[in-house]
C-alpha cells in the first residue's frame, strides 16, 4: 500500500512571507503560519457539524426519580 508523501510547510508557503509581512528571522514555519492562496488570507477550514439520527430510545443513564431518592434517604 503506497502512502502519500506528506508535504512539510515552509516559510516560502506562508501568506505573510509571500506578501512581505513577516518580521521573523527564523527560516522555519512559526505559530502564525497561514498557507498562501491567490485569493488572500483565509481562515483555516473547520470540520462540518453533521446531525445524526437519534438511535437510542432510552437513555443509558438517568437521574433517580423522587420516590427512589426518598427511599434512599429514608
């Protein structure tokens, strides 16, 4: 099974470096690294929220009823 080659980001791939906005002298990507895109700076892509159908008909755990609590403390 062939694995995809993981591309390591470099400062040359950074939006800030390409637009001459980076003031850091280090050649390695920093915590503010954002991938360069011709359309400009984009926020990182987030996971999509997907609703799942509720499959359970009864809760796995529930609070005791008032009568069960009274019996415990009686």
